[in-house]
C-alpha cells in the first residue's frame, strides 16, 4: 500500500484560553517518508499531530491528506478519513480494563457497522487479523490479558497493533517512546520503521531525542513556540542548530 | 536535555526560643485534658456499673447464645381428598405419599351439603382432626375424633360457606412421639430475611435506575462546559448532598407514616438514600474517566456509539457494578435497622421479639442477620474483586 502525502498550509491553532499553539505553519510530507518532529514540551508538536486528523479543530489553515482537504470534511467523511490514519500516543491510550485483543480490534471500528458494537461483535477474520498483528509486534500470548497488566513497552506495542488494524496509509506517532526506557524505545520504533519500509506507510513521529531522530527519521522539522525553526535532514543537525532549537541551556542526551 | 543550574544554598531558618515550644505543648495538653474530663462527665461514663449490674444481662446473654432453632412437634399422618363445589369436578389430592387414604361421598357438592368422609390405613386409636383446606390455602377445623381399632375413620361434615369451587378435606392423625424440626421462629425468620434481602435489592434497584442518569448530570467534566450545565451540576450535587445527609432511619419513619408500616416503606427509604450515595459515587467515577482512550478510539474513525461502547463503557460500567453491589450489601445491613421503625423485613420481626422479651427468638433473628450480612459482605467483595 502506498503511503499518503500530507500537506499543511498556514495552519494556526489558538486555544480558548488564548494560547497560540501553532502559528501559521506550512510544510509537506511525501509518501513513504519518516518525518520526525522535534521540539520542547509545549512547542506545539501534539497540537500539530491532532490537527492532522482533527482531534483538535484548527483555528485557521488547511490540511490535505492525499489531496483531500481534511479540514473541510463533513463528520461522516472525516470518520472515513480518520480510519486510514493510525495514531500512536505517548500514554498508549489503551482501554485499560479491556483485553488486549479488544484493544487491537478497536482499531477496525471505523470499518465495521456501528450496531455491532452493541454485541461487542467482530467477525472471525478480523479476530484472526488482530492476532496476526499481535504476533507481528511479538506479544500474541497476551491477547486475552487485560491491557493494564502489560508493561509500558508491551502496551505501546498493543497501540501499534491497534494502528496496524486500520491498514493505515499514514501513522501519527505522538511521542511514542517518551514514556519508555531507551532499549524499549528502539524495539517500539523498529516496528514503526518496519511498517514504513515494508508497506511504504508515511510516518509523522514527534519525539525529543535527537539520537533517535537521526536513527529513524528520513527528514526532520523542529518546532519552537508554534513555529517551524528548522527543516532538513536529521543528520544535518549539529550542536549549534540544536541549541538554536532548544535554547542555550539544552544539552543533548545520547540514547544508545 | 539537562540543565546546569546552580541554586543558592538557603540560609538556615531562625531557631525559635526553646521555651515557647514546650509551653505550647503544655497548653494543648491542658486543653485536651479539660475536653476529655468534661466528656467523661457529660456522657456519664461509669465503668463500675458494667461489673455491678452484670446480673441483669446474664440471662439475656444466655438466651442470645441459645437461639430458638429447633422444636419438638407432634408427628402427623396426613391424607386428603379433593371436593368440587357447584358442579365443578373434584381436584386431585395434594398429599399422596401417606399410607392412609380417604374418600368423600359425594365428591361434588354445594355449600351446606352433607359429605361423608371415610378413610382407612391410619394408625389405630389415635386422635384425628378433620380440616377444610380452602382454595386460598386457609385451613378451618371441621371436627375432631379418634381412629378406630382398625385404623379407619368415618365422619359426616357440612360444607362450610367458602368462596371458590376447588377445595380439599384433610385428615390429620396425631401419632405417638414427636419429631425434631426447625422451629416456627426459624421459619418466620427465614421468610423475613428473604424479605430483607429483596427489600434491599428493590431499594438498590430503584436507586440505580434514578442515580445513573442523574450522575451524568452531576459530573463536572461533562456539565461545567456551559453556564446552564454548571447550574444543573450544582443543583444535582446539592440534592445529592442533602439527600445523603438524611438518615435512612428518618426516611423510613416518614415513609412508614406515608405508605404504611411494611417493606415498601423500607424500599423507599433505602432507595432515596441510595440515590444520593450512588449518584455521588457514579458522578465521581465519570469525572475520573481517562480521556486518552476516548481520543484513541475517536482517532480510529469510530462513530459516537462505538466510542461510548469501547472507550467510555469499559471505564465506568465495572466500577458502577462494584459500587452497586457494595450498596446492596450496605442496604441489607441497613434494612435490618430500618425494620425497627416500621420498614419491614427481619428488623421488624426482631423488634417484636425484643418488645415481647422473647430473647431466644430475638437471638435467632440476630444470628440470622449476622449470617446473611457476613455472607453478603463476602459475596460483594468477591464480585467486586472479579469486576474491577
């Protein structure tokens, strides 16, 4: 499956309390890219991610995914668009009391008749598909465990399996490894990278470790105060640029 | 990203004069002493009375540890035959295991008619009682006598003035010796305990039906988005708090006056009180919902119904069930006390026994309550463990 192209035009988000989270941002992502978005906490990374699938409604500007203007979609069309965009979260956002398999199957909700939800019904082939995705991320034996019994790394893998269920052409990963230890971070990111390389799925991934950005990203944009302050190849960022992005106080932390 | 910041070493705070602290502690001790001395006097605590008046409580305690559980009852030999009135066919006999058998002639009669009862196969020379067993289960004695040396019975009775068409005439032969069985108190207590459990169940159910919708109106995260919503939130929360502060005992007294003494008054009292306590617990649960899963499920392109089913329901339903079962458990306990003021159930029975100074019977009720409360406690804990 070909990955999606994303185009963001003059995107601005002002929250009701007056916070200007994004200020007139424009950039585009080519199909199959692994775009890294770095920036400090509060720089607008999460808001940007959520404006792409309109979990956060932009104040102004346009977002295109494969030349479809997401920002102009009616609710039903927006749902059809969202089901092609997988999302991975810093806090995993699993339904903790539900079994792992149900959490994975939830990724398919956009494709199945809503009435099925009343009986918690998923057809056999979807259940098998969910189990395959759990095998892909290496935890098939956890299918019937409650999600909150899993370690952080395992929970994030369930989050990835849930996104895989969507057959996404775009993955939005909002600081997917910020709550994980370095070794686990790599194993989680490798699954995303694998999806990106094998299926050509476009990935937009925010993080704040430059070493991980250099290792996985094909391109990088840096946000500061809701504006893009750098755009280019991850390897081109040196200490001087890094200090420009994060301020003089910042020291780069290596992740093995 | 670390920060290389140096913070100035704070100066040591000024040490207060040593005398001041000791003086303050002494002052507090004196104040506490005064409070407890006054408390001791005002509540008339008199530990000596516990020992001196022990003789008053001993018989009562003796009765409490020997509850009225079993009793000797005369052994009976029972046989019956159906009788149809006003042209209706005679119904089948109720008791068929007895060796004795009776026949009626005629088996179809009218009110005031004479019917001959003849029976055989009973114990010879024993007292016998003839009973009319009417359609609604009421028993009326028709006459008494003695079986003959061959174990036969022969009697003529008049059909009493009864309502309905299908009745039975019953013969009860009193045998020698007695049997041990559960006492009448045990049976009464059992029925009242069942009534109590259902009283609590109905009260809790009534509360759940009303508390679930109200709790959504009383959840700040849902309501405090608009001024009207905020107003509704405060109204609901205030109602919850006021209703919760009224003791179920007082509510039961009020409802016993309103709808009469009995379990219905208890259901209403427990229901009203539980609406408030469950409503508050439910609302707090809704307020503590994690928005993360809702966000994640929304991002998959799920519809509103699917979001509620997969992101909201799993977060609130198990705790709702746990709270509800816990409340039922509490209500079973409360309903025993509520019975004291006319709320029905085993409490009402217990109060009657206590008023009649029937301590052994009261003991039966107390032990039954203890057993049921302990069982409910265990059950509700087990279910809560499983659900949450």
